[in-house]
C-alpha cells in the first residue's frame, strides 16, 4: 500500500507537433528544466516513433534523447497512434510491434504500453481481450493512467486562437491549466479511495504541450501545496493496482474510473474539466476576454 498522496507524471504523443507559443526545442528544454528545478526524479514520455517521419516534428529523436539524458523514461504509445476501435486486433498489435522495434535497447526504455486515446477496445470485449493477451505475450504492461484532465483540449483551444490571430491572457490560461489538472487528480483520488479504500500511487496523464512547458512550475508548486508528492514512474507502476484488469461495459479511460465502474462506485461529483464545452467557455471568457453575444 502507498502512504499519502503520490503521483507520477506521464507525457503522451512524443514527439508532439508544434504548439502556439514555443519552438520544439524551447518546449523540450523548458519541460526538462521545470522537472529538474522541482526535483522530479523521473517522468515517463510515451513515444510514437512514426511521428518522427512527419516534417513538423523534425529533430524529434534528439529531443527524445534529451529527455532520457535528463533521467526520464520512454515507453510505447504505438507507432502511428491508432484508435483500437478503428482497426483490427492484428493490425493494432503490428503497430505496437513497430514501435517496440524502435524503442527496445534504447536508454531509458520501459516495457509499458499506453493505449492511444486511452481506448482499450470500447464495447468490443473480444478485441480488448486479444490485445490484453498480445501485450502479455510481448512482456508489455499496460501503461495506464489514473487521472486525466483533458489538457489536450486546452492546448487545441490555444492553437485555434493563434490561428485566428487572437490575443491570449497567459495568466488566466495558466490558472485554467493548473485548476483543470488539479481537479482531475483530486477527483480521481477520491474515486480511488471510495473504490479500494486508499490513495494509490497515481499516474497523471499530460501531453508534451507548450502549456506543460510554460506552466509545469505552477502545477508542481500547486501539487506540493496540496500535499502531493511527485514520485518516479517506476515506483508508481509497482502499485498493486497495476495488476487490475477491470471488466466493464466500455474499456476506455482511466484505470481509477474503470475500477470504480466495475465495483459500482459512483463519483461524488463531476468536475468541470470532464465537460470540454465548459473548458471552452471558460477559455473564451477568461483567456480571450470574449463574452457570448459580443
């Protein structure tokens, strides 16, 4: 059992395409420096090796190496980021294998697989079980998350605003980013406590975004202020919940949510980040200073 409130940081979609504010190199450097200053021993970056071929992600391999050289881990997020419900199980496993061929033997590698879109098969239990068996046969563990604050949506709002030439209030954007991630973590922690009677070692899902690069210091400070300890990914994935394979009607989302669903535990409340339309409204009003009808 894990004492206290502990969370590891994970970043998806490495190398990610350009954001609204920084160059690729600036983003990587800022993320590394923020983790170093906060004394975060080890985060994990889930890689899509197929993205390295895309022109807007040139130099991605050197940035991946920079994360590893800073003491962080890399793991499998598939080769081309497919949604499991959109392809056959065989094609999906082949995509995983292609990513493994690139990852295996590299410094910092861990045999963990993060499902793109957190989609583990949806309502297709036969496909879900085929992938579970395929991962086991390959010696891969599910690189699950327990908490997800939909940071990808907030990042997309900034990209849309930039494309439209709109000014953004970065102070308000920072507050919205930190609040959404903290509410996601606290929500999932309470859900886990209600389900298994304790706070597990959490894994928070972030993406390699400009928002993470700009606001990680503020998020890490808020975590500390709220009593959270940021732990190594290796430690988080040794929690007993790593062996859980919930049997739920729809295999998709966070492990904390699936475990609660399996046991019939209902959330006490739903935070605003779960409705992306509310995030969009807050972004429009607070970050863009726009009001409906004006």
